[in-house]
C-alpha cells in the first residue's frame, strides 16, 4: 500500500467511520500536528478531536479528491461536511449543515506520518452553520453602522 492509499484509508476509517485505532497504525508516536484553529497534542489529541467532532456532527463525512506525492511528502485535497447537532469546542449546535474544503500535508518516515499540517475553510463552514454572518451580511451591517454614525 503506497502513501496515497494509506491517506485514503486513514480518511475513511478515522473521519468517516470513527476508527480511532487507525491513528496508532498510521501516525508515528512522536507525530507533530499543526492545525491553525484547533491545536492537536499528539496522537491522543488527534483521537480526541475526531471523537469530539464526530459526536458534534454524527453525519460527518470526508472525501479525498486527490493526493499528490513528492519524496517523503504527500498533500491531500479534501471536502468535509456535516450537521452541527451538538456543541464542538465552543461552536453551538445550530442544526445547520456545511461543506468545506481543505488540504492536509504530511511528512512520512516509512509508512508512518511524522508531521502533519492542515488548512481548511473554517470561515466558510462557520458562515454556513450560521455562527458568524456572511460577508454580505457583515458588509450591510458595517454600512448601517457608518450611516448611523453620520447622522
């Protein structure tokens, strides 16, 4: 199984099925995770984040569109979506659904991931969930504030 296949299996088993044990098979014990929005502390932190997110969004689903490989690095482009049924790290359960895109870059040593960086459209997801206003709503509100200040 090459790294592309491992990424696809990891995504399906971990994010779609909630099989946390796959983390122990794929991530090195000293793996470093870099998530700009939700810090992850080691494999235990990854398992916790997946558990909490799947509890908050029971219909969570992630699809990998493509995986690129270059030496000991892979980059996967994915789409993820779900419905906010329960709170997740301060994000309220709005009952609304979202779809967001993202990229995961992994550094490999053999068949184990030793470092992972992730970037995704959290702003878009939070807007779809109704947690924050859309750009249009924010612009309208800003315009109303300006016109109210002028008078």
